[in-house]
C-alpha cells in the first residue's frame, strides 16, 4: 500500500513538480467534465463556451479590486460576468431578433475583448499575463504554493479540489432536480421543481469551474475540457451517471496522458491535453455502438448474407427448372460464398443443395415470390418491374411477415405463375 | 415514336437514413394539367416531389423531364417549397425574392437590369402583390408570403412547376388568387404539380391526381382516381407492411 505519504512523495518527488502539475490538471479537468456533461446533454455547449470567455473581465476586475486570479474576489467577478453574459445574450435574442448562436457570439466576444483590453491596460498593476489567459501556465502551477498541515501544496491544486468537492456536493444534493430539468425543463417547472434555479446554478458552476481552471489551462483550452469529454462520453454512455463518470475518467486520463506527451515533446501541456481529448473523440466515433466500425461491419455482414442467400436461391431455382446453376454463382464473391456454404453444410459439391440448404433457399424464394405478388397487387408495378424489388426485399422478410403476406394474398402462385413454396 | 412524357418517374424508391419511405413509384404525366399529389400525413408526398427535383437522393430508379434527366433541363422546372422551409427573418424584400427567379437566366457577372425589374414587378402584380414589392418578407401574412413565392416561380418562366402545399395555412383570398394563377399556367400549356392534403377541394381543383401512401396507390383523371376503393386503400393505414419492412431494411435485418 502506498498510503497518503507515499502518494504525496510520488506527486512531489517525481521530477519535483510534474506530479503536482498533473494532479492539478486532473482535478481541474474532472470538474470541467462534470459541469460540461450537464451542458452537453442540455445542448448548452455554446453557452458554456461563451461563459468561459466572458468571465475574463470579471476576473480582471476582481484582481484590480485586490484579489488573486484564482481567489474568491476573482471568482465572484467571474460569476457576475457569466450571469451578465447569459442575460445579455437572452436580451439580444428576444429584443434584437438575433438567433441564439449569433447573440451568444456577439456577447462573449465583446466581453472577452473588453477583458483582454482591461488586462493589457492593467498588466503593470496586476500579477497576470495576457498570454497565460489564452493557454494557461500549467508548468508553473507548482511554484505558487500554500502550506497546509506542514505540506506545501500548489494553490491552483487546492482551488481545484475545493471547487470539485463543492461541485459534487451541490450536484449530489440536487441530482434529481438537475436530471428532471435537463431532460424536460418545462415539465419540471410545472411539477414544482426549481428548474430556473437549476439552470442558473449550472451557469454559475460553469463560471466557477472556468475560474478554477483559468490559471492552469487558460480561457481557450478550458472550452475543450468542458465540451469534449462529455461529447465523447455521450457517444458511448446510455445513462447520465454513466456519461458523467465516463467523461470524468476521460478528462483525468487525458490530463495525465496529455501532460506526459507534452513533457516528452517539450510543448504546451494544456494544448496537448486538449489535443489528446480530441483524439479520444475521434476514437469514440470509430468504436461507439453506432460508430463507423460498427456500421461498416454490419453492412459487410449484410452483404455477405445477401450473397450467400442468392447462391442458395440460384441453386434452388436450378433444381426447380432442371437447368444448370447460372454462371453468376461460379464467379467472384459468389464462389467464396459457395465454398463457405459447403463448409457449413448448406451445399454439397457441385452447387447441389443439402437438406438444410434446400430449406433455407426455399424460404428466400418464398419471400421473393410473395413480395412480387404483394407489389403487383398494392403498388401496381407492371410485371417486368417486379423482379428487381423482390431481389432486394427477399433478404428482409421474416417468417411472421411471410405468413401475413400469404394470408392476405390468398394465392399459391406469384404474378409470373411460379408456385410459392409453403412455409417450413 | 410519340414524344416522351413531360414527366416520368420510373421505379423511384427514396430512403431517409437507410429507411425506405417511398417505394417503387412509377408515374408518367403526358400532357399539361393541374396535377394533385394527395395522401395522408407522412405519406411521402413532399418526398416524392423532392425526389423528382433531385433534392433527396434516389435509392432506385430515375426521373426524366421531356425524356431527359433534370440536369439537362434545369431552369425549365420550377419549385415552390413549403412555407416553413424558409427563414422569413431573412433581410430581403418581396421584389428581391421574385427577382431571384430570373437569376438562372442572367448567368455569371451580369447584373439585374431594368427589364428584369419590370418583369418581376409584373409577376408580383399577377399574384395581386404589386403594392407589397418593397415590404420585408417577414412582415407579410402567410398567404402573401406564399403569393410572393408563386411570383418568384412565375419569374422563372418554367414549363413544369412543383408546389409543396401552396394552399396550407393560407387565407381564403390568397387561396383563390393562387388557384387562379395556377389555372392560368395550365391554360398556357404548363404542367403544374401540387402537393395537397385537403380531399374536399382536390376533387374540384385538379384535372389529374396521384394518391400516395408510401407507394403510388393510383394515378389518373381525378374522377377515376378518387374512388371510394382507392381512398380506402390510401387512408386505411395499409402501409403497415412497408413501415415494418422499412425498419428492417434500415437495421439490415429480417422482419419478425
């Protein structure tokens, strides 16, 4: 067991400062991922983006009034700025006939610009550098420490932990209200849930998390931390709790991984963390339940089934007419399918049907002829148009549907006069 | 050989996200007329004309105008979309919208001239909207907006027109005006196809109709097609089979 002392030794000992920097990035990312999960499922990512930028003037004013960049005064300023942002954007939308995205775009860029201007003008008086505002200074975090119970702990880490814990407590105590509001705000409000307070609370939490992560990762990268882990988790998770846990896990993993990669490549850590998050999203698109890989594989399986069934049906028709199996079953993919069907005991050598193969082939032909009959009766296609649609649909009709069609059609032959094989 | 039909759809099948919603439509219109496309909600009426106009891709089949694919006859085919499909806050005036109908004749770099302006004004006049030329389109009533759309189609001087629910949610005066203009177009030898949902008016307004419910149920002269039997087949929810099959095709598996 490593124990608390061991953990502290690891975090402080390894390379002197990397441990603390990584821990800070992880805590801050986790907090952002939790808030971001609610923003993403409520389709409010854009407003999260807006708030994370618009809090800048609030922070600067807080600092000018004597606070520290991550301190209570700056946090209060940020929350005020966040609420002003949302209120202004809503005002522009309702009174200025702007769409929601344009309204948010107008407000947050204006406020962010004001913040940058204010910061530059006051740079000599406050301890903050405009460059850090954009992409943070994670590498320098371990040098600004406070002493707690005899251990020197980076201030940013401490801030992050306080924010994360208060966030989790707030979320835990209002969980059902949050879920109900997120899912259906109007219905929640009607049954007496303080939906409006939940929304305002979420916006304030976004502002607080942004302030906490400002020092570490800056205003631009924090957007990635709010949105990307939750967006990735949304592809993979089926419950809100699962989504939040997964987003948090992804965020912490990316924080550690991104930091290590950045250290190896000697580049900006916050930027690399965001890049790792982006790569994670790309992977999720590939492997998620309805992702690219799943779709491609299900398409290939379908194609394969169609080829196999076509080979079987061709052999069955050859038996019916007493003619040779057509050449299309002896070429290309069909040849591979025939070999496979032989191995699976559906075909005997020479494209002859086994009893099991005959049964399956018969059901394909039955589907084909039933569908031709149905189309002839209900879609009014001419006789010579019936075959191609049936070639397509024969692979999709199940036993129940075939029975239903047969009962409705009440005929033993298809429109071309061929007998419809009975269900077996 | 006789002349090819004005419009011919051959075995047209359309799918949204892999799920077929319109199956094997075979339809030919030989001569100019007012042609109603009729069916219940969700029957695929709008999809049918969007497929004909190449707005949604076909899974199967082809569409010909005068025996040629649409790409060879663009400009001769006009389209009036559903009113809801347009952003009415867009900063244009009625006359500007109508002028857009003339753009395809202007080509590259040529600017709108006096001739186009006068013609656009005349088109507005024809739909009874001459006094509203400089009004921002969002400040027109629903019926007026629809008439401006119709004026844009007139300005295009097409020979085949597709209109998607031009009479839905429109005041009585606008309805009359629109219907009068459409009849005039027919009398000038143009083919006018109209997606329409109101059976009561369909019988008196259209020369020919097509009944659609995920497939073409029947098409031909209005009196023949609007029979009790055909209507029952269109409105009795007979598309359950197609619905279930469509879901199976979308999922790539068999039905139960």
